[in-house]
């Protein structure tokens, strides 16, 4: 169980929206957060990056980058940390305030959200409607097994402890809109689909949790999701511990291909193959493919040696 301590947070302006206006950043206030384009990468669709109104803490699920509000200032103004911190403090309501707030000190890099979320937190959400399931080629029984939920047009995707299955939070996903609750929930320390994964099976790694359920609905076992293209060392360690091998089925686009090559070149402790998009070469991910094409892509997965011949 994590212990509590008082810590000094990063400096933050007293009025986050006003500070963003001053920086010339377009944004939208939604509840206790501000949603905007990520300042840390070439973001073109608002929804992946959010800033807490009370602390200025921010996080981008897409590029897996975040921090205090002063980091935003550094990225926008191209200044050093001291200047960014002073910029924030100059815009605080009380410049003498130490900006202290109570945070959790986490052990082993894991998060304790027991006082923020629990299984009862999901009670307001419902099973996905049939038309939404059909649009993703997902069957209801598989969706229920993976714990997919629905909230008025938005998919609710649980994020759970990889060992105990304890609920850490969830990801809300709708088209180009994403939101994590609580903000900063450490998706990079777990994998979606572990609750349905049989130890000793070959793992099939995809980016989107919905693609995990799609592959399972198509009759492809072992699918897991990294919640994005940013596959972490911790996620690979989980797969090494629990799987007999790995098939990389990351998105059929430039970021997905680059990450696939990076993992193949650096991960030498697992037997790795690469999902074959040859049956539907224009598909962006397994979610765009027919069930037959998904199974063909697994049956004809490529060895790293074959990938090297293609890219060299």
C-alpha cells in the first residue's frame, strides 16, 4: 500500500485557462481539466492531451509525455526551466504559496487509486449497444469478457493492475477524442486484455484496446494492447514473463512500423514475429480487417529476418 507524504508540486499559474490564453494556446475547459493540442509533439487532433485545472499537471496519452505546467511553458516559449518556473510563479494568485498539495508516493512504479476509483466507479456505464459493437466488428460476449463499457457514444476501457487486476482507472475513447481518468493513470505499466490472456500463449500486441477485442472476436487468441504506439519496457517485461512468444500487430502506418522495427532490433529475449497485413494491405489496423484477414495475418506472420530483407 502506498504511503502519503506532502510534496512540492511543479509551479503553476493560479488561473490555468488565462495562462494558456497568454501563451496563445487554444483550449477547451471540460470539467476539472483543459483539453488542447499536445505541445510536446506534432498533435493535430485535440483530445489526447489534458491539463488539470487545480495543479497544472498534464499528460499526453499519445506521446506518453507530461509533467507540471512549467513544462508546457518551456515547450511553447523555448526557455530554460528556471525561466519557465518564474513565469508560472509570477502568475500565481499567491506568489508566496509553496504550491503544496498531497500526492501519493508510489512504490515499484505502480499507482494506488483506491481512494479515487474502484469497481463501483464503473456502475454508471452500460454495456456497448449492438450498433456500436457491429461498427467495430466486435461480438457482445467478447466485449463483456474484456470489460468494455459504454457512456453515451464513448467507449470506456478499463486500466487494471497487471498482477491483481485492481482497477486503476479507465480510458474514454470516441473517434479522435481520448480522456484518461484519473489524469496520468499509468497505462504504460500494464496491458489491456491481461484478464483474458492465458499464461504461456503467444501474445499478439496491438495499439488500440478495441483492436484487442476485435482480434478475439475474429478468433485470434492472445491479443493485448499497449494503449498506444508507445510500447514501454515495463509492458514488454510483462509479455516476457507471461507469454511464450510475441507477434507485433501494431498499426500499419509509419509510427507503428517504426516501433515494430525498434522492438525487433532491441528485444532479443523473446521469439518475435510480425503480423502480416498482406491480405488487406490498405488496412490501418486489425480493426479495419475482416475476420478471415485477421486470421490470415496471424497464420502468415513474418519473421524478423524477412522484415529486414524488406527494409534493407
